[in-house]
């Protein structure tokens, strides 16, 4: 799956990154502190696939 993904951080805005082979890398200063975070990930769709949105939990281990 290729395309573009919008990452939305509550209260901080968002960032659009390129999706290649189903994954992407994101380096951001938006998180500020270590600990568990939740972001909304929005696949922007393609000619073959519809848009979709999901929430992702992850842990920031170094700030």
C-alpha cells in the first residue's frame, strides 16, 4: 500500500507523510515528553482504496 498519511496529534496539529509498502517513518518534536501517546492516523486514500482513520498508541522513550 502506497499513498499519503496524515498524522494528527491532539491539540498540536498534524503532519502528512508518504506511505510506502504499508509503513512510514515520523520524526517529530510534537510530543515533548516521554510516556504513552495516542495519535490519529488518517490514510488519505488512493485510486484503489478508500480513506480510513484509526488511532495508534505508542511510547516515547526519549525526548
